[in-house]
C-alpha cells in the first residue's frame, strides 16, 4: 500500500475513532484501525467489538492495500507533522510515514487480523432528523448508569411504537430522563432496544454538524446509523429495561414554577459547600420562596434564596445537587415546573412549554 493524504483529512478522521479504538490490551488489534486504500474509494474502520465506525477518507492511492495501524500513536504522529503525509506499508508489519524531512516507521498488524464487520438479521429501517437524534441523546444520556451491576441501565432505551412514536429513556435508578419525538419509516412490531451509553455518546459527536436525515437500520443484535457516508454500528445491550412508566409520578399535588437559569446557578453555588460524596443540598419551600442550603462539618455551610411561584404548604427536601444540575442544564426552557408530594416521594421536573420531555429525581434523606 502506498498513499498520500493531507494532515487535516487524516487528523479529522483519526480524532473520530480515538474513543472507539480499544485502549485495554485484551486484543492488540482492537487498539488499531484498519486502513483500506483502494482506487475506487478508501476508508478507515475502528471497533471495540461493541461499537464500530466506518468512515471514508480522501487519499491519493499510488498502490492499493490494507493494513492495521495503532490508532493512538498514529494520531499523535499526524498531529505533530506538517503538510501532506506519504504512507507506505512494508510486508504488512511496518508503515513508513514521511512529511517533509520528518520520517517515522511504526509497527503494524496484518489486515486479516481485524474483526469482520458484523452482519445484521431481521432488518427494519427508520429515519430520524439529525437534530432530533442529537436532542434525544443529549437530554437523556446523562441519566443513564455507568458500570451499573444492573447491566441494562448502562444504556439508553429506544422504545419505538408502530405509529412511529419514539420514546428515549435514561435512568440509573436515582433519576430518570424521558423524551418523546416522532420518526419516519415503517416497522412491523413495537421495538424496545437498549443502546450502550458509550455508543450513544460517540454517535452524538459524529452527528454534531449534520443537518440531514439519519438512516437507522434496526437488527436483532445491532443497530446501524448512517450519518452521510459514515457507518456507525453498535451492539445492543441484551435484557429487559425497567418499566419506566411506573416510575413517573402522577399524583404530585404541589407545583413549583422557577426560572431555570437562576435555579441552576443557585444550586451550583450552594453545592460548593456540600459533602463531596453525597453532593447533598437542602431545599426549604415556602410560599413564593425556596431556600437552598448545604453544610459540611469540615468546610462550613452555604445558604441562598430564590423567588418561585408556589402557593402550597412549607416542605423540606434533600437532593443530590449533581442530579438537579444535570437536569437543569439539559433543559432549555426559561422556566421549569417541579411537581412534588412528600419529602421522600419522586419529584417530576418538566419544561414549561415542552410536555414531551420529563425528568424524575429521587430526593435524599437529610
């Protein structure tokens, strides 16, 4: 293989795959990406066996070929070089890289060691606007679990009904985010698929600047997203997702309307003095006023007030400040509505205008 490629083109493509190429040395080839250079088109592929990314790359091909190149080290090399890069493979074991007076030789692996692109069974197709897909991920992924022993919580539930209503849910058992949007296409049966949190985060980066419709192919064990010419495939998490509808409180009779930005800033200020492990803050509700406070015997205490629209009885609740702040930062409305019942009952938070996005957070004992 012998190619010439611009630094900007190669650097952009390599930055997309850095979090997908496996950093642990379980299988050495997973820390590599496959470069397939052909006269009819060239592309790179990276995978960690759960997620795979295939992306075209613009190169001048003098001699066709394939080789597996260390992803991190190649990224570091390209970042420090200037001008166009000339790359030539030697016996599928080495890659010579040259730009100006700079010369590198990097150890590689044969292309045949790279995992095959997974096949997909029972395929059905829908399409989602890029902005809609970005929104449903951004507004739910922060609530999904990380390394949770309840494995299904480490992903986002995409619940698709036959009338093409999409519900996306993220929860870690302490908080829940749920959003409803419409999609296009046809599906025979209702589907509930769980997309890993890491895959959702990487997909969000890839669709960042896209404005077109994204084609989504649903398979039995995988889902494939086509973002322009980029193919992003992820293995689905197996298992049954909790019944999220049961978690959403319906009988909360106390309503607080508050300016979102002011509420967020107040919570952030007071949280500075909370205990690091619990991030606990206390909210004391009174008519038209909420007092937010925190205390830490080793540091001191903080107290702040904010005006709200509330006409109910006095009520005190404790929250993990991080959970509240994540919700408020994911929302975009000027005012948010909190629906409460008792000090330890689930609290529903929603935007004033958008009934399709709701969050639930469990209070803490304080």
